[in-house]
C-alpha cells in the first residue's frame, strides 16, 4: 500500500515519535494525524494569544507559558511533548521568541 498523503510532517514533530535509531514508535498515519491536530491547535491559538497580548497579558513569554499549561491538562487531548511542540509552533507563527520550558 502506498502512502499518497501530501502532508509532510516536519522533523521537529517526527522527533516526538522517534526512538534513538530514528524509528517511529507509531505508524506514520497516526503521527501525521497527531501533527495535523497540533498544527491546527497552534493556528487556532493565534487569535487568542494576540488578544491576550493586546488586552490582558503584555508578556509574550507569559502567554506562551499559559497556552502550554492549558495544553498540558488531560482534557486537551495532546501529550506533554505535543503540547510543547504546539506552543513552539505558535511562537513561530506569531514571530515571538519561544521561552525555554523547564521540563521540556
């Protein structure tokens, strides 16, 4: 069976699911679906982060930490590694400096 999907998963996301020998721990279809979810989450968070930045929280660093904290809850549906990747992607989309996360 060939993989005709056009979505290319970036290496930074593949690393979440790769072992030391660069083998995926999940089938590529699952990894791709998880990537699409995280990419969509990052895109959806843009407006909320910008609103917080202009109205309530002036610090980009604080906003990104709050977004990650929200994604670290069980209800978010993403793993801790996916949450960190999503917030890093959000920072990239906003052209903000991404903070260091103590447990990442």
